[in-house]
C-alpha cells in the first residue's frame, strides 16, 4: 500500500478541470485509490466526489493507493495534486 500526503498548490484549488484530469488518471489505474481531506474521503472515480471535498489552495490530502504498481502510480498522483494548473496551458 502506498500512502502519501500532498498539498494542493493550484491557485483555484481542485475545481472541474483539475478534478477531471485526476479522475482520468485514477480511472486508468486498476487498483483502489482513496483521497482523504478534512472534509471527507472519496475514491478517485468521480470528479463530483473530488470537487465536493472542497480542496482549496493549501489543503492537505492523504493519498492511499492499493494494487499492482502502487509504488509507481502513487507519486504520479501526488505530483498531480501539487500541480499549478494553468488553463489554457502557456
């Protein structure tokens, strides 16, 4: 089991576009992914579930990944949560 903490760095937090990117990555993974914040826990299969956590800039999230390749996939999720998303990319 991979466990790590990430800090949301995106200025606007995890809103629709970043959550869509995170969920797309999460759905591609065949194991289980749990995201936990002060406001609750969700799996990384629903953008709405992730948005409902209300993750603003500076929020800490716990990421738990279980399954084949968890030690390679987990750090990718940490990196995504800590990305400064810019739409459109420049």
